[in-house]
C-alpha cells in the first residue's frame, strides 16, 4: 500500500513536470507584419514588424533574412527599432528573380529569439511575387500631328511664313505645359510660338520679336 501511494505520487509529479514548461519568447511575444501583395523590381519596399509589448531594454538586435528564387543562401539586413516596431527599406535589385523570400529574427538579451513567421521561418519563409517596375514598362504616350502650314513642297517668303501644327493625343496622359518644344533650323523657338494644348503656331515677319530661323 505504501509503495502504491509512492508510485502514484511520483507519477503525478512526473506528469506535472511534463505539463509545466517555461514560456519562450516566441510564446510571450507576437510579431505583427503585413506581407506585401507584390514588390516592384528596381524599387525599395518598406517592411515593418511590430511587437507592441517588447521592452527595448531587452533587445539585442534584429535582422531581416532574405533571398531571391534561385539563391542558395540568405542575405541579411539589420532593422532599426522605433516605437514598438522595426522598420527597414529593402531594395529589390535582382534583375531576373520572380519572387522574394524572407523571414525576420529578433534576438533578446537572454539570447532567446522571436521570429516571423513564428514557425520554421528559414524553411517556410514569407514569399512575395516580384513584378516589373510599372514606370519602366509604361509605353511612351502616342502623339500624332498634322502640319497645316506650310503645305508640303511649297515655297513661301520669310515674311509670309506661317508654321501651324495640330496635335492629337490622349488628354491627361501628356503634360502639354512642358512636353512640347518647337525647333527651327536646330534652334528652339518654342517661346516665340503661340501654343495651346492641341495647337502650335509660329509666324514670320508679322510675329512680334521675329524668331530665330527666320531671316
């Protein structure tokens, strides 16, 4: 009877020891982070990792580990702490990769670590698709024009010369206040021309302040 009680008591103690485990930093803290939908090649992406309950006095350092598809190992970049979170800008400088993979590691003074993702970050990191820079891939705006005067093949006296050009383009795509320039004999005569959003007009001797290019 005595040994039975002792065995039973020992089993309870063993079970209690197995059930009661000290909490790890990963259990205490939760990293809040929004994975970007896509990132643009050639641009910087701003990443933030928030840990509101973290005491900065307990912080040792924090690093972002990242790689592109096809890379064997991760590169790393230190993150700065500011008001409950970590922020960094990462330049997407790989010209061939189609995706970015990364995870985040915070190391405390007691050498415990907090990670994002919280489980198996190195083998199962966050993944983001890389897309081409929108500005770099935008096609130049199409501008069509019609020369109203002079007519092709005609000759006029300088005093009678009138250059009239009508422009056709999608309004709002082109900045008409700064995009159009008129050159005559390799000389910029834009300031001497009368210009509107869709029309350019330059006259000869009758135009005030005869423009360069007219004798």
